[in-house]
């Protein structure tokens, strides 16, 4: 996943499952008329929906609780620096075993 601002007032979010062939989703959020807090909350929702589409709701919830909430914390997030993160999903969350 990559979250970063490449243009003023626009947050770019890229989510991939890093598979072969990879599933990828790219979306941009505009915060010209909204606070960064609101945009990060919207990004969190879209990220969770995308991970649910790629895997399942359990994986999406695990990512949110383990990584997403802290990575998208408005008090810590710097849009010009953003972040790139590669996360290995525990196999039991994918297979249900």
C-alpha cells in the first residue's frame, strides 16, 4: 500500500495484493474543501473496502486494527511524506484455518 500526496490538496492511495497477477486499486481523494482528518477517514474506509474485495472482511479488519489506524492517524500522518508499507497477511486469516 502507498498513501502520499503528489499534488496539492490531493491524496493518492494505491492498494495491491502483491500477487501474480497482482490485484491493484488506485484512487485519489481531494481535500481542498475538507480537512485532512476527514480525507484520512474516507481513505481508511476505501482501503478497508478494497482489502475486503481482495481477501475478506477478516483480513480488512485485521489490517485496520494492526496497521491502518496508526498509519492514517491524522496527528502523525504527513501527506507530503506519506508512506509505503508491505504487510504479510497471516495465512490463517486468508484461508480461515
